[in-house]
C-alpha cells in the first residue's frame, strides 16, 4: 500500500506540473485531432485503391493516430526526468522516505493518464487500453534511456531512432495488404502495430475480441519488460549519487 500511495503522490505532482503549462496542455490535446483532420483530408482518396477495405479513411486512420500520439508523447517523457536530474530534484527525493519505485512509476502513470484523455477526444473507450499500455511502455523506455544517457540531445536522437521507424513499419497509414511483404513481416513484431490492430478491431462493426485480447497481452508483457528496464536504470543511477 505504501508503494501505491507514493506512486499516486508522484503522479499528482507530475500532473500539477503539466497543468501549470496551459499552452502545452492545449497543444497536446488538440494535436491528435489536427493530425486526424490533416491526414484524413490528404489521404482521403486512398480508399479508392483496389484492395483497401474501408469506407472512410478517417475511420481507418483514427486508431492509428491515437496510438501514434500515445507513443510520440510518452517517448519524450524522459526529457522531464533529465531536467529533474540536472536541477537536483531527483537527488533530493532520494533522501526522502518515498519509495524508489514510485519515482519512476509516478511518471509513467502520468503519461498513461494523458494518453487516456487524448484517446477520449478521438475515439471510443475500447481504444484507451491499448493506447495507455503503449504510452506507458514508451514512457518507461524513455525514462530508462534518460537515466542512462542523462543528456537531452542523446535522448532526442534515441527517441527519433525508435519511434519514427516503428510508426512507418506498421499499418497506421495503409492496410496490411497494401504494404510491402517485408514490412508486413516486421509489423507482426511491432508494438505500435499491435496497438493499431487492437484499436482498429475493437472499434470496428464486428470486433475480433480474441485478436484484441492477444494484442493487449503482448503489450502488457512488453510493458513489464520496459518497467523492469527503467527501474534497474534508476537503481544504477542511485548508486552513482
């Protein structure tokens, strides 16, 4: 119970920090809607391609935009951790009675909360679970990298190196039968594609709940791995201060 209480305290701390930046909050919430409208208008005639089985490109794209937004925003969460490291905030927490796991878990839970709010703006409740899982996963990965690299420039490079290829090696923008075969093979093990497939299936007229459950299971397992990575990275940092 102590760990849960401390995690909730740290989560509220980070949410208050976010709330004190109203313009950033506004951009964060509105940006996915803008992406949806822009990409929807730009590629609306894609549905005319033979083999593209969808009546509306916006409906096809919506799950992908939510998942992409969750991944990109969460992947930058390590920047705030680097700022805390540089200002000595994290070091001060280390001499407090707060549980060490809560220092990481609070940040990750904050990312999941933001993703849930974004998802509510765009699509139905069924998509929130996979988006939150993906967001928490990349939030954990980003914070782990931040603790290892401790430089914003290095984290920026690492994030770009990971999130952009994962986005385009998925079915976010095109149906699986219209992308190259080697991309389809890569997308089978791509967590972004797991989330897109689950969200798209859950919000379709005839959901495949077996597929949704399988993809949620894959994302949950990956989240556990990334949480372990971030926690071990924090322990390594603690030994250096």
